[in-house]
C-alpha cells in the first residue's frame, strides 16, 4: 500500500545525510522477535528482543545498541498452553508496558527506578483462549488500542466466550466495555461423526466439521465522525436485492465515558466481493461514512485495478446496487492509498499506472526477462461534494531496474512519513532486491528527480519505518532474520 501526506507550508533543509547502526548478528535469527517500543519512558525507543523464554531490552547509543535489562518470562500454567505478550500504555501515556496474557489473567511489568520490575503484576483476571497449537510458547499479540484518545490503551482480548474490550478505571481496576453486539461469533455450525467399521474395501471415515459465518459480525474500529474517538463498525454478510449477496456495515458512534450507541447511526450495504479490500472515509464531507473498495486482477499481462467509491446518504438502511464513482488503472497488484495530501481536510487518493504495452508474444517475453519496469505515480485531489477529477492533479515517473521475480512479495514503492523536515511524506523505491532509494518531496506533490540516498540491503530483507529517536523524522528499519541482519538507518537533518 502507498501512504501519502502533504502540508501547504514547505521549508527545505539545506542538507540531508544518514547514519546507520546494526544489532549484533548473533542476536538476530528466525526465533527472535524484535519490537521497537518506548518501554522505559525516555525520548527514544528501546528495542525489545524476545526469544528463548526471555525479553532483553536494548537502548540506543550513538555507536549502536546497548543491553539495558533482561527479563525472564514466566511459563503458562499448564503444559501445552501458550503465553501471549504485547505492549500497551496501561498506567501512563508516556510509555508502553510489557503485558502478558495467559489463561486466567492479564499481567504487566511496571516501571521501577527507570527499569522494568523483575516480576509481573496482575492487571485483572480474564478467560482467555487456552487452546494449544504448535509453535513457540511465548507469542506476540497486538492487543492495545486507545479508543477514546486519553493516552491510555484499552485491551482487546479474545476469549473462549467471545471477544471483549477492557478499560482501565480511575482506581486502577479493569472492567469490560459494553458492546452493542457480540463480535466474531459463528452464526451456524454443523458437525457430524460417522465411524465406519473396519472394511477391506472401504476407508475409515472419522469426522467432518462445517461452519458458516453468514450473518456473523466482524468488528472494525474507525473514527466515523472525526471527533478523535474510535467508533464501532460491524461487518456482516446479508442478502440484497435479486437474492445477491452484500456486505453490510452498521456504524455505532462512541459516546461519553467509553459507551456506544445502542442502535446504529448509519447502516449501508455494498455488493459482496471476497477479492476486494475495503476501507472507509468521509469522501464528500457530509458527516457520514463512505466505503472505498479496491480490487486488482493480479494479472501482469493485462493489469487492471478498479477503485470503487460508495457515498452514503440519507437515513435508514441504504443498499448500493452499484458504486457511486469508480476509477480504473493499469496496475497488476492494486497499489492505492487514501489520505489528505494537501492539508485541506478533504480525502485524496493516489494510485499507480504501469506503462508497458503488449503488441505481441515477444513483448510479454521481453517483460519477463527485462531489467527495467516503468510506471507513473498518480495523485487525485478530492473536491469534497464534487468528488475527484478524471485526470490526475500530478504524477511522478518511477523506474525500477529489476526483474519482476525480484519483488518476492515486497512492495516496490513505499511512501513514508517525513524524512527531511518539510512536513511532507517521502518516497522509498526498492530499485532492486538488494537496493533501496530515497526520493524527497519538493512540494506540489512532486518528488526529487534523483534519489537523495541509496542503500544496499539483503535480498530478502523486509522494511519498516518508524521515528526511533524522536526527532520528528522517519527512520528505516531493515530486517532479515534468516541472514542475521537488523539495521536502523537514521536521517540527520542538518
């Protein structure tokens, strides 16, 4: 996915250089999870390495990483069970805590004298999922979400009896938030057993289980009315007109004191498409949620990505038989992102347009063996109630000097948060499997024609982007556990 942003005020630094430092290769492997997180309350992030039943906290120094503390992780109560861990702001908005989930309780490590307490403390009791499965005993789980914007995270926990959201009360205790509907429930289930006796000509038949999720709700979180609070969107399949299948969305707004409306403030349904990705925005600025569906045919020879906009209006239950607006581009994988590029409060979107043409079978062969791929990055700025222009407001030519198979699931372009202090997002191009290039924004949604920097990376490395030193600039995290490689690349704005 692409990520874009912009600001109408631009101040360009005179020089941008980079520094980098790496973890010792003996610390990086397939069995070690690395978590950049502010866990000690300082200005910079720490790096928490979890493996072999312990968590080691590494701090950042000008010359690299320094170990600060080792925490032995407890074992689950019973053999075969798992202990899940994550990070959440449970007692202060200034830092995250290491939180442990085990069958029967939720625990955390509080801060003591600038380090974590040696033993966890119980936050509350909970009936968590206790089924066993192959894999490591200690497993990461993303459980934290600040629903009401107060800086303290709510904990989202699956359990044997469903799904719960737990909030911290003023006295430090925890209580479940009342939800208007159950979520992630199985609507229908059918199981049968038939054990055929031994027979020389018939195999034994043991058991088959089938379940249907038709009508069951999945829960999404989104700020539907732009008040800074996360609202609930329940998604379910239903039957529309002419017996067609639709995806229904019911929006429940968040009220005061972390409560939610008992009835949905908005309900709408769009044609069901299992191959499409969906997201939500208020495209026309009318205070009602709209849906955006993106579907790609994943076809290199005849690339096609369709972007469909469903604009909600009126009251009651609205069923769309077709989209309100659509855009079609030549993109085999569906690189599309929505954001407010120009800071005017209106949603914009960007997509890619691949430029190659096929006139014969030889052209297809040339593409398969080519070391160069070209496409255009196109920006469409929203006009609120007037929608989007039919032609892009601006576009950027991108050239990738690599073969198609070198991507191996890695995105070729990534638009990341500001790297040079001009308050606009910048472009990272994976020019080949072993190289990335940094292109800086220049205002008016244009990027520098030449890269500001180029870095060599391992062939199978994954990239992530985070401000690890709290200087307001996005840093590059390069990780390849199989080759014992983890490096942080930091821009230095001088």
